[in-house]
């Protein structure tokens, strides 16, 4: 599967590219081609130092959509609407939202979803009707993705209404060593998947732990 990461130059996008590029063709998307290419070079160098060959390409976000079969929306919640309004050609593609609508108020993080109920449900409204949306990767911290010395021993909950798309996303997750995909149900449960993340951030903050994740046994 050709993977495209919108906002792939960011924390989680680059981390995912590093973990996925040894096994898949990955396109890092950006609003600026040059920024995407710099990011690709960085990924290639990191992976080459470890003796891993990889296929990673830098393009604009639109070119990324055009090239990819599976598109990951690795952008902050506040840019979800504007980004999806601009991108064309998502019809029929598998789209994955790791987007968490989170705010920090005072000392703690809260889940602050849009009126639709979650970032995933808002994305569903904005995407073409036949885009095959899944919500996944919401609860794995960017630093964990990026630290290649750290085995990613986490569970990744996937929800969505298109069973075949969900299966493809589960296969993508399973292709990353140690990550375990779990079917969490239909897209309607997206608020539950997303809202776990502020809980993890609060546990990290108040229990003095770094980059807390989950593993369901
Ligand atoms: N960070 C985590 O640990 C983590 C974990 C799980 C899920 N998530 C979710 O993953 C998503 C990305 O998180 P992140 O931490 O990787 O975000 P980020 O690093 O803050 O931003 C990601 C990318 O968004 C792009 N961007 C910035 N401003 C934009 C704008 N005005 N319009 C369109 N794109 C813009 C930038 O790419 P260009 O400048 O190259 O266009 C940037 O590299 C978020 O929704 C977050 O909730 C994050």
C-alpha cells in the first residue's frame, strides 16, 4: 500500500514515516515541497545509519493525496477543516485520522470535541461520501514513534465503518514491529478512542511519566 502522510513533517508524521518507510512506500506531505524533502532526507539518514533501506518521498499535501492509496491526516485539529476543504481527490481512498481535539486548561488536558462529536466524525462530514475513513493511531505518542530504539509495544485501536478499509489499516499497523492493531468498532466510537489521549497526557503529567501509551491484554 502506498502511504501518504498529510502534515508528515510534524512530530507524529515523521515518526510514522520512520517506522513505516522500511516496509512501505511512504510519501511525506507538507504545505511546502522543500520542507517535505528536508524531512525525507532526515528520515533516510536516520534509517540508513541503522542499515535499513527505505522508500520515502517528499511532496506537497495535494501531490501526496494524488499518489497515495492510504492517506494519514497527521495535522493538528485546528487545521483539519481548512486542510480537508483544500484537498481534492480523496474519493475512494482510505483516510486515517489520528487527530485528537485536545486543549490544555490550567494544569490539565481536556477532550474538547467539535459539535459533530469527535475529530473523526467531523472529518467524515468533510470528506467525500465514498472516502473510507478510519480513526487510528490516536494514542501513540510522537516521541515513541520517533525513538527507533524503543520497541513500540502498544495497542492501536482502530474504528471505522468500512470493514475492508479497517482490515487494511490493521495490516499496516501489524507491519510495524511490535504494534498490535485492535478493532474498536464503528466510526461512532471515535470519541472514545480520541478522548483516551488527554487521559494519557494527564497521567504522564501528574504521575511524572513520559509519553504514556496503552497496551490492551
Ligand atoms: N504528537 C503526538 O504525540 C500525537 C499522538 C497521537 C496523535 N496525535 C495527533 O496527530 C496530529 C498531528 O500531531 P503533531 O504533534 O504531529 O502535530 P504538529 O507537529 O504540530 O503539526 C503537524 C504538521 O501540521 C502541519 N501544519 C501546521 N500548520 C498548518 C496549517 N495551518 N494548515 C495545514 N497544516 C499545517 C505542519 O506541516 P507543514 O508545515 O509541513 O505543512 C506540521 O508539520 C494531531 O491532530 C494530534 O492530535 C499527535
